[in-house]
C-alpha cells in the first residue's frame, strides 16, 4: 500500500521524533491483536503489556496519523451529556460509575504522561465550557451545579471573571473544571506508542487489516505482507472505521474537525489572550474550541469542510471569528490549516461492543477523544483479560446501524450551516 503523509499540521512540523513501527512482514501468533494505532489502540496495548499480555497493534499508516495526532489538543473531562442524564439513561449504579470514570479521564491521562515521562507539552490549567447567550449560560450553570453536588472541582464563572480569563467580552458565563488541560497531540501519540513498545507490545505501521475472520478457535487477520492469528481482537478504528466488521461503519458518523494555527504571537499579544492558559470550548450548535500552546500560538478549531483541507484559507471563518474575539490579532500570520475525521454516535455516548466471542470494539469519542480514549485503554484491557465477567465503567451494547446512514454527508453539511445561523442569531 502507499503510505500517506501526515496532514499538513502544526503538529507534524513540531512533534517529537516517532518511534520505529515497521510494517509487519512475518506471520504472527499473539494473544491480542489491536486494529487501529490511535490513542485507544495504543493505550490498550500499553495496559495489556503492563500485565504481561502479548499485544500487537496494526496501524494502516503510522501511530497518530488520524484524529489522535490531529485534534485540538484539549484534555476535557466528562461525556457529552450531563451527569443527571447519564444516571437517568443508565441507572444509578452504572451511571455513577460512568460519571466517576469519564470525569476522571483527564487525571488518568496526565498521571500516565508523568509516569512514562512522555514529552508532549502537557499542562493541566483547566477547561472552560463557555456560553455567549442566556440559554446556553443557563444550561452550563445547571451542569456546573450537578458537578458541584457530586464534589467535583468545578465552578461557575460570570462575565467579568471570564473577561479576565479569556481577554474577550464575548462570554456571559462558563463552567471551569480544573482537571482539564492540553497537550501536543502527535507528540503524545508517538510517546504513547513508545511507552507501549517499551512495556512489551508490538506496534506496526503501514499495516492495514485487510480482512478479519474466525479460524477455528482463533481470529485470522490478513495484512498486505503477513497473517496474524490472535486469541482476541480489539477494533479501535473510530472515525476511519471501514467494513472490516459487518455494519460497524454505519454506527458512527465520521465528521471532519478543522484547526487553524497562528505563527508564534508576541508575548504581549499572547498574554492578552487566555493569560492563565486554560482551554475553552463554546456551548453552541456548532462548537468552536481554542487554546494558546506553549509556543505562544493560537489554535482555533471547529467544524470545517467535510473534506480534507491543507491551508488556513480553507477555514477562514475561524480566523474571522478569532479576530472578532481579539481585534489585536488582525494582521497576524496564520501558518497552518488542517483537519481529520472523528466519530460521532447517534446518542453521543462512546460505544463499546462485543459482537462475537473474543472480539471487542470501542469507538465514538464524540470530540472528547484525548483523555477518554487514553483511559478507555485500561478499561478495554481489563475486559480483554477477564472476559464478560470483568465489568467496565461503560456500557457494552449491541451494534445498531444509524438509519439512512448513506445520507450522512448531506445531513452533516446541512446541520453545520443551520447551526452557524442559529449561533449568529443567538437561538
């Protein structure tokens, strides 16, 4: 197969060097084969290897090539839905476990980074979920109250506090969760691969899984140069899920999320934007998110074209919005524009499936993949080792394809346009 270059991102230009992950060219027999070399697959391999389980990762390109190495770099706690809704949807017992797990993912991730000394510019300066209209502000305040009732390190900030924290008067309210933070996504993916290999796992790039089928009591995976026989299999392909497992591709909507990055800002300008360096995402119909990295660059993210991009000109609306928030940015150079595909589920929950004996699937991070995928690795490793009797802190559900899935590109484009209009009108 032809190796595809990394998207033309700021991360590709500034990441730490990759660890060697040569293509698999020899037939292998392993305990667990993992298909997908993003955060989920790499973290699972690491946590399996730490417990002495033989794990082998098959990645079609290189570790971090997809959304794992090309996201906004935010480590955000929680799930899409509020704690009260999670308990209502899944019951008190599982719901409380899901809440404790999901809101603990950022501490888990930053602890792992410290434990393995992964050089990825990691900081834990907090996450702001911000509102610019009264409806969103009321919803965020309700979320904050639910978190505070559960003893979380969360507070609700007013307009004046937000002006000081963000350097703009755009927002009228926000929830600050001090457990949030940021990192360099591609450096983190490469560091996670290095950690997994050092623990005893195998990671092979340029090795797509071409087919997966039962072969006696084991699973047979064909790759371009070799065959893998495994006792158990994990599929962790997220926004790049294909037809390796029947109907799985139709359970998620692959959506492009785009980012534009400035050249390094002057110290004076950088201090005027997010001076305490939290990350922020807006509560709107179409989410915009941003941060200042350790090189004083502003990274603005949001929905862009539902196709690959390679220039900041492709997401000019993000640049215009940044200049609206901070007029001092007018005339600043924007050096990079890129995107990648993430996976959205119909119910906006992550999905874990066990469609056959010894097969586990995890996908659908819904935009919270950095910390969630990392922490899921430990959960999935527990399930792969212990089987169905090993409970995890997320529900294991059946595969349910999304109706009319073939029309998702049109639906996403329409939703983005409508969402931008509603956000501009404040409704």
